[in-house]
C-alpha cells in the first residue's frame, strides 16, 4: 500500500509514519518546509514533499497514486488552513482512496454528542482567543469536517480525546457519540491515536464514520468491557 501522510512532521504525524513503515507501506509525507528536519530519521525511508498543507498543488502531487491519505487537520491561522487542506485532499485523492482525517471531540456530525461544560467552555474560549490573536480558527476546522461529511468519498474522521505520551497500550476503542460512558476517561496515548488512524485505512466498518476514541486501557474502556462480560454471562445463565 502506498499512503500519503499530510502533516507528517508533527507529533501525531511522526507516529503515523512509524506505524505505516512498520506495516511495510510506502510513505509520502507532506510538511511545512521549515519542519522537514523533523523527519530526518526517516530520510531514506519516505518521500517528503515540503509545502503548506492547504497548497492545492502540493497536495495534488503528494496524493497522486496513493491508496490512502492520512490527514492531520490543524486550525492554524485564519486563512482557512483546515478547510483548504481537507478540500484539496477531497479533490485530488484517487477516486477509491481511503481518506482518514484527525480532529478533536468538539466536532459533531449529527448534533447528538453530549459535551461536559468544561469542554464547551474551553472550545469557546480557545475559538475566541485564537481568532483574536489570529493564531487558530476552530470554526474552520468545523467547516473542514462539514465538507468531509458531505463528501461521497471513502472517508473517516477520527475524533481524538485528550492526548498523553507513553508507550502504546493497543488500539483505542470508539463510539459514535461523545457522552457515551465508554469514553468517560477522555484520555488516549498519542501513539495509539496514530495507530487508530493507520488501522482505519483497512477497516471498512469505519468508512463514512466519525469515531470518537479513547484508550483501550482507560478506566471507562475497561469498565465497559467488564460490564459487557457480565451482561453476556447473565444472558447465558
């Protein structure tokens, strides 16, 4: 499989590069010119295309011939960075390519997600302050995902919980809606978020889904698993 990783030099992107190489994939990485050095350890193992990820010509060249595209949607600046990146991927990826995008829990597909007051306040404050300082545009990330949701391509939008560093704990678990008890721990290892992204390339059950994920070893995930076993035992008896 040949894949493109858009945003390859970031923390999440570098983990995705490693997971993809571990699976024997051919990797094309896109990153800003000033960040190329962050991929030095992979210099002889991947193809790097420098450029802004919302540069349509850069994306057109990068995704050509790729079976899958992994895209980190970052809301940098106030010039439609996220939506421009998403639109370029949607427009130029191969017709049958698997397209997997990353974003946060604040994105909702159907309005049925249930958020804590802390998350709602944080999202509003970050959105207001980011636009004031012209650093980030959360609304543009929402627009990017809305464009993806309207697309008839083979997309997946992976919505990540709060991230932490650490050794891999395994493939995260997921739910269609934030607020599901299985997600209550709101914590995922960044390396495992990347693992979920790469794994989604070959998981047809995730096509046109927007899974919200949480670490498989968190308290809420383990509690859900134990409850499932108890219910199964009760039914069997």
